[in-house]
C-alpha cells in the first residue's frame, strides 16, 4: 500500500503546524520523520491515520490491501494506549471485537500476535504488571492482530529505556523482514531512524515543512556491520546538521514567545 | 563546619568508621491498624468515666453503657429492625432513582456537547439548593407518604451523580479513545469498552458521596413526616427526653454509614482491581 500526501497544511486555530507537505510513501518502504518538537510530526501521522482532519491538502492511499487485513492503516502509539482494566489478550482482542470473525479465527489472531511478541505467558496479565517494553509489545501484537497494510508509529520507543529500545528495534526489523509492511515512523531519535528507515524526512521547525528527504543507501540488514558505519555516520552527520539548526531556531522562538 | 554538613566529610567519616546518619525518614503514610480502635476505646472510656463521676448529666449525655443497653433493647423489642427496614427501603429506592437518572444525564453531558451546554448551567443552579427545603413542596406534589421521601432522596442524589459522571467521563484518557477510533471501533463499542470502564472510578467515588447524602436526607425526611424510620425514631426519643435511646439511634446511623462505606469499598476492590 502506498501513501500519497499532497500539499498538506494543518492549522490549530491560528497556529499553522504543517505547511505544504508533499510526500509519497512507497509500498513496503519505511519512512522516518524527524524534526524539532512541535514541528507537526505527530499531527502528520494523525492525518495519515485519519484521526486528525487536515485543514487543506489531500492524503490518499493506493494499492492492494492484503488478505485478512482488518485495519489497513494501523497505529502503534508512544504511550502504548492499552486499556488498564483489560488483560494482555483482551487488549489485543479489543480491536477484533467489532469484526465478523469466527471465534477460532479471533483466537488464532490473538494467539499468533502474542506468541510472536513473546507474550504468551503473560496473556492473562494486566498492563500494570508489565514493563514498558512488554506493554509496547502488546501494542505491536494488537497492531499485528488486524494484519495491517501500513503502520504509523508515533515515537514508539521514546518512553522506553535504551536496552528495551534496542530489543524492540530488533523486533521491528524482524517484523518488517517478514511482513514488508509500509511504515511511517515518527521519532526524535536519529539512531532509530538510521537503523530502521529507508528514507528520512527532516521537517523544519513550526510550521513543519520538508527540509530534506535523505535516502539511506545501506540495506537495513547490513547496518549493524562495521563496513556500513562510515556511510551511516555520514548520513547521521547530515541529519544532525539539519536537525540542529532547526531545533536551535525553534528553541529561540519558544524563548521569545 | 560540622562533619555532617561538610561535603568532604564522607571519606573522613568512613576512614574513622563513623556510620552515615540516616536522614530519609518521615513524610510517608504508615498503617496503624490499631490506632483507630484504641482512639475509640479511649474516647468511650473517657465518656463513661465522665458520666460515672457525675461530670456529665446522664439526662443530657447518657454514658455509653446506657446507650449500649438502649441499643440491646431496640434489638430485643424489634424496633431496630422495624425502623432500619423503613429507612433502608427509602434509601434504596431514592438512591437508585437518583443514581439512575443522574448517570443517564451525566453520560449525556459527558458525551454530547449540546447536552453539556444545556446541562451545566442547570446543574449549577439546582445543585446548591438544600434538598430538604424542597420536601414540603414534594409533600404537596406527592403527599405525606413514601413518594415525597423518595423524591427528596432521589433529587439529592441526582445532582452529585450527574457531576461525578460527566467529570469521570472527562477523566477518561483521550489517547484510549483515539486508539479505538484508529482501529475503527464503532461508537457504541468505544462507549462500552472504553468510556464506561474508564469512567467507573469517578462514578464509584460519586457513589460514596451520594450514599452519605442519601443517609442525611432520609433522616431529615423521616423527621418531617414518618411513623417508622431511624430519623422518626431519633426524633421521637428526643421528644420523650430518652437521650440514651436517641444516641442508640444515632449509633445505628453511624454503623449504617460504615456498612454502606464498606460495601462500596468492596465494590471498588472488585471492579477496580486493575488500578
């Protein structure tokens, strides 16, 4: 599934947060979106997922929806968005309840998501009994249960510690290796973007405009190898150079306001 | 500078074998399960002692032993159950009516902006009225019998329930609702699976308040026009200067309040075990 964003602008009352965004997300591509705080990254994701109505411009999807897909565009949230009163398996099952599935298929989807995320033993646990990393795994299992065509990830690792981030990045890589799901990945973290994305979209400070789209040439599966480090360091420097200037200007503007 | 204030003192102190002074105590709540019982026992003993020593007139403040004796009398002659049954029935009907109506309106105000725009000024205008002041009006409307008492209690319970319910809905994390919308959950499912359970802690907290209001109102309503009920019983005892019986009735009310609180605590523990 492809995502086509055309001349997208969004305002909250008088405050323009996104301005003239043109973007195409190819089938199976992972596009990371980075930029200073308040530049409209999450708003862009909300618009792409249909939970924020854009002020102007258009956002369309094209392409085939895979078999068994119940929610083509699916979010994975920064704060996990789990229902604290439901067990792990009921949180995953929530998103299937309104679909006309047989009991067996519903069970299979829940179980398969839980097993893939290593949560089978914790299926009866409440979210409060889980670590942050495991809660995010529940969020991923929930997303997998609807067999999405496109994932929208809103800083999915930012609430987690460094070790858990590493482990979950491995999980994401494994997921993409198997599913080839198109993904729009919003992050503050350059290392996440460099590890996971095919391209990185750098947004300017508010109102968010595309400063640059940077392609990471190194194949994802080789990015941990020593031979890839020179290229990645070069890309990182370039991204940081772009980010730093924007973040500094954003800070000055906030201080002046 | 004393060693305890000197930042370089740590190494010196450790080389001398001086223990590090603990400074982290206090500002934490500890459980003292026997403290409340002990306080009650001391209070009752002081009260009993004051009566026996003639420091308090038994006519105006009878000793706890006399109150206990009167309570036993109420149990044996059947008046406790007769009056308690009447009060409990009134509380139950009035509370259920007020709570059901309040939750319905509170939900509407929590979910629909128009209902809130209409409801908030109305609730703000009616909520502060002392509900017992409306009892004469309810007696004119519904007669001196049970319906006027149900109406007083129901009306008193209704407004706090409305406020508790719509405030509880406001407290439901919006990220959960957005999550559900992003997965395409229908409106009804969002209400049933997210809004209702998410609002439950606030609604149950409201129950605690409205149960107390119902208890206050039932006593007041029974004092105005009832043959049976704890309120009527207490009033009658007062008129007859039977202060021991009067205080036994007050004790029953206190125990009733405790019992209702315990039931609600159990309900919270059962329904909100996820917290």
